[in-house]
C-alpha cells in the first residue's frame, strides 16, 4: 500500500521523512508507529506541563 503523501505532509512530516517512508515498503508501518509513539510522548509531556501550570494558577487564586 502506498502511503498518502498529503496526509503525511499534514501530519507534519518533512519531505525528507516522507521520501524515507515511501522508499521503505516493508518498514513503513513500523516507522509510522515509531513516529506516532514519539508524538504521543511529546503530547503527554505537554499535558504534564499544562497540569502543573493549572495547579499553580489554582494555588495563586486561593492565596488572593
């Protein structure tokens, strides 16, 4: 199955990364899953930062 180049571009992949994915038919799914897990880890890290900021905001409101 040929990957959807437009969808990969919308997902934020660079041209170089898209070319790499399209050249590696047998590794394509594994590469995409690896990228997915990396993005998910970044999201979780950002969510933790947001939670910390929300906590600080709540504490500051309580002090006023």
